[in-house]
């Protein structure tokens, strides 16, 4: 039995990253981490912590957890991303205006990216590559892609 070629760590990471909403989970986790970091700011910088600090630490902690769950359990990404955007918006009230807007924006953006990610989506083809394929097909005299090919057994 032939041994398959061994992948390097970079190719293995790219393959792992391609099978999940990587950037959405990462941004949501970074947003939660940034808000937690601003909770530890000096008292001159702290604007508002919320109900004796409980919600100020709970919401960004859950954001961080949801970001990691999106990375390691992408099958449940819809629930995690909806919960993540709600928690991110809740930090506006509980945690220094959502970590001085930065954590709030990172959390909402990451949640939206995770929500919109499709697992079985075909890779995007740039406009330049589509034009090259069309030119190559025109010089050969055939259709540019299979969607333009005549139906088999047609008239």
C-alpha cells in the first residue's frame, strides 16, 4: 500500500482552517479577550463595569468561549454566532462601552462572519481568472465552463 505524501504543518493548518469559520471565531474570541483586558484597566480609564462587575466579566468571558467553540465545533456555528452577536451588543452596557468600541466591533464582525460561512462552498474564482478561461475557451471554440455547455442528447 503506497504511503501518502506527508503534509507540512503549514498545509495541515490551512486544511484545518478551510473546514471551519476560522476568521469569525478568531475575531469573536479576540473581541472577548479585548473587553476582558479593558476590565483590568486602571480606575482612571474605567468608565463603567456594570452590576458589581459580574456581567462585565461574564459577557466577554462567554464571547471568548463562543469564539473558541466556533473554531472547534463549527457544526453549531449558527447558534454560537447569534449568541455571540447578542453578547457583543450587551457589552455596550456592561463593559466600558464594549471595550471602548473595539471589542464590540470585533465581536459583532466575527459573529457575522461565522454566521455567513458556508461549509461546502466552492472556492471563489476571481474576475481575471474567469476572463482568462473565457478567452481560452473562445480560442479553442468550446464553452467557457460546463454551465454553458449544450445539454447532452439535445436537438
